[in-house]
C-alpha cells in the first residue's frame, strides 16, 4: 500500500544526503577512510534502532542477505564517489554520479529485457555529453585537481549506485521490514566492503583525528542514518523511477553547497556540462517509464 506522504519523506532524505559530499571534502581523508568510518559511526545507531523494531521485521534470511549484498555494492560506490570528490570537487562529483538514472534503464534492459524508450536513449546521450564537459575537456580553467579522472570515477559511481538502488529496493519488497532494519543490514555490508577495499588500497586510516572525524560523524548521522532511513522508508512505497526523480535535487543542492561552503567555482565549460546533465535528467525523469515493457507483468507499479 502506497503511503501518501512517501514522496515528501524521500525529498527530506534527499536534502540530508545532499550534504554528504561536502562532509567528505571537509573531512579531507582518504576515500576508503571516509567510507569506512561512515559505517563505523552509523552502525551502532542503526543496531539500536533495528533492535527496537525487530518484531516488525518479516523478511526472510534471503532478503536480509540481499540487503547486505546491496550494501556491499554501496561500499564500492562510495569508493568511486569519494575518489571523484577528491579529484573533481563535491558538487561536480555528485552531478557526475547521477548518471545512475541512465544506468537504471540499462539494468532494466539487461535484467528484465525492458527496452529503453527512444527518449531515454536520446537524453541519455545528452547526459553523458554534459558529463564530458564536466571533465573540463583538458582546459586549464577546469575546476578540480584531476577533473578527467574524477569524471571517470563519477561515472563508475553512477553505475554502482544504480546497482545498489535496484538491489536495495528488491531486498525489502512492499515494506516487509522497517526502514532502519534494512538499512542496518545494508550498512553492515557497506562497512565490510569498505574495510576490504581499504586494506587492498592500503590507505585506510584507523586512528581518529579531529576535526576530520567530526565531519565523518556528521556524515554518518545525517547522511547514512537520517537521510537513508528516510529514503529506505520511501523506496519500497514508490516506483524506483519516482525516487530517482526526487533524488535529482541532490546534485543541484550539492553544487549549491559546494559553492557556498567550499568555494568551488566552475569553469564556463563545466557549468555548461552541469546544465546539460540536469536538463537531460529532468527530461528522462519526465517520462512515466524509462523503458518499453514487453511483458505487462514487469510494468513498474
């Protein structure tokens, strides 16, 4: 049963997570360190909350394992995204990662044999054209320490983020469990994946330091716990496309926060790229569906 105010809940969650890239940039730690401590600070809070609602968690062991697996994919996403933030800046990295809406359509094609609509294909090309401009095209006035590699990491983040969204929604069909319960499982998976990636990368810092860990704690509470608890509540109650459209506010807000709080100043080429991406995202999301459904049983709710 769809909850009438689920869209407002998703919108509030989006505002919360829009600060995430800013917190990561202010913490100024390695990408794997930011992802790892995000999970460390968030997991105990979610453990307490999920224990309170344990009697309302009706998921099977398979669904719980699915949430953990989705969280592991989120850990991979954070590795790519945090690297993109380091190289491209908070605002641009968030915009680049929102290529996820195109990848959602591609995943529906691969997994469910749902063909992308013509409009999705056309404006998908527009989005990736805008992302190319965000890279700065090698111009000296491009914002970001390494804008080209940062854009590549951003696209990789978009793909992994889309995979997480699809898997996470499937792990709690119809809201079978409270949002904090599924988020606890996913955060556990994210923490495990982040720890493994950190060991492999060799840049995981285990010693807390101030003020970096103040920003990481804020990232965990506002982004991982509050923001994603709200989105976790909304995801099972809304079509994935609707949630993706609401989350469009995140890159717009991230660009604003990056300018106001971090002094990020985009070059004219990068500004045009942001505009193209946002136009493409709005145009794609204005459709009822990203895909042409061949089987009526697969039509989005």
